[in-house]
C-alpha cells in the first residue's frame, strides 16, 4: 500500500481540528507559505500582514509580548478573526528572528 493510500484511509478518522492542522502543515510544506499571512509590495512596507488587512504580524506579536490578550487584539482590530491570530502565532513561531528584527527596526524608527 502506498503512503497516499494510507493517508486517504486515515482521513475519515481525523477530527475537523486535526484535518485543519494537517492542511496547514501541507500548505507550508508545499509552498513554504503560511495560510492567512501575505506580503504585498506597498502595504506596510512589504512586511508580512494578516490577509484582508494592513495589520503587520510583528504588531500583533509585540502587543502580545506587552500583555495584550487575544480578546484585546480582536477588540482593537475588528477586522481580525480568531483564525487570523492562530495563523499569526504560527508565523511568529516559525520566523521568530525576523519578527524580532521587525520589532527592533520599528522601535528605532
């Protein structure tokens, strides 16, 4: 049996959350990208932002470091969804050095 056949047999046994997690892992593996995060030239200096918004990921990361809760962020940024924060935290975890550099760069500006 091929690996793909095994995966197809296991899919019905996964919960929706497990399927979503698997989908995110596959998307990262295929495109080395992160769902819900995009870089658009001319928007926020080309820094990674939450899709549909101009909110840079580093802004959310810094707010969290300063003690903001997810509820605070969702209140302060009405365009954000809880799913956006999940995507942002995954991006931050995978790009910690780049996020730290963006925070430092913007603090010294």
